[in-house]
C-alpha cells in the first residue's frame, strides 16, 4: 500500500497494517497503542477521530514510529509509556517494560493483605525498575509506607518521575538487594532478574536487544537474586511479615527450596498465573 499524503487516522492505521503484515512479532494492538499514546487518544477518542486528517508533523512522526517498530524496538520505548495496573507509566531503555503477568503479583499481594488495608504497613519493593509495583501498591493502599530500591540510579530516576506523575509518596533507595537497607519491613516484594544466560536463545529478540540486561539476567541458572534475598530476608522481614517474588516458569521448586531452607519455620507458597504457568512465590514468616 502506497503512503498517502496527510491521511486520516483510519487511513494511517490501514497503511500501518500493510507495513507490519510480514512481521509476526507485531500486531494491530501495537499500532493502536502507538496511535493512542503518541496522540493522546483514549480508545473512544480514536474512534471519534478516525476520519480526521493528521497534520503533516503527525504523519511524519507516525511513519517514523512504525519504522522503529518494524526494526524491533518495543512500542512502549517508542512512545515512552507503558500501562500497568490501570496506570500509565513513563518508561525508557533504563527500565524493564512492566508485564501484565506482574499485575497478577500485585493482585495476590492485595488479596493476601486485605486485613491490613487501613494499617500503615511498612513495604519494600526490591528492584523497582519503573516503580510499577511500588506505585500500584501505594495507589491501592495509601496508608502503607512504601519504599523502593534498585541497583540502577537511572532506573530510580524513572521511578521517581512516575511517583511524581501519580502523586504518591515513595521513599527511593539506591541499593543492591539489602546492601543499603538497614530496616525491617512488614512486606517485601521483588520482581528480580531471573533469566539464565542459557535461555537467551529462547527469548524474543525485541526483549534481549532492547531491554536492560541488568533487569533480565541472573547468575546461578537465574536463581542468584533469590539466594541473596533468602540470605537477608530474616533480618529484614518483621515477624509475621510476608515476602512475595515473581519467578520464571520453571523455577518454582528451586525458589521454594531456597526460601524454605533459609527460614525453615516459614510458610512458603507458590501460585500460578492465569495461563497456568509457574509465576509467584510467597513466604510468610513465623509470627512468634
């Protein structure tokens, strides 16, 4: 399909559909996401403005964005935004793009802490990246005292921007796991890097070529961060407190063993995601 001159949004969308048809990793969700985030449309707005013509600048921008998309750049990095748990967050190549599967981790945390809804639990999100988990928890539990750490100063800057964007007060700390954490918490959560170097060949090229490797890969067959968390969790988790982590789809048995050996008296539970894949582990520390 030839490139139209100053097309309507509908025509531009149709043009893009022809451009991406031979690229299986891209679908019309990406194109619609691109249009909505780049031009500030809701889904309804896009329908209302379908037959409005783009300005010359918008059309040039859109063509360039589609070119970047075809080259393998994630649509979220192209527009600088990602959606997570009903929130729009700023993202760039310094942070992992939040995944819908991680929303299930937030769901589980909120479900397991309903009795603490109005209590000021002290919370720590380790490896916060864009701040997605920490911000989602704070928005849904305003009384909680939420702290968030990351080993990357660049990631923390993005997380701080997102906290300001959503008007939530979160204390951010530059730290490698517990290295600069001197307090204990009622709840600790982490979606750490857990991909083994041996799994690179199975990864989507868009992910491994664009997203920060420090947020993706871990040593010891992807288990290194869980082992570090296990070493420090007793000292940093209050009696009766809970730890939640996201895991890889084949790591459930290994991660449960790591935490159970570190805290033999704790209750360690696993949960699968809606697709039935191994996804989350919870540790509940003895309350005595």
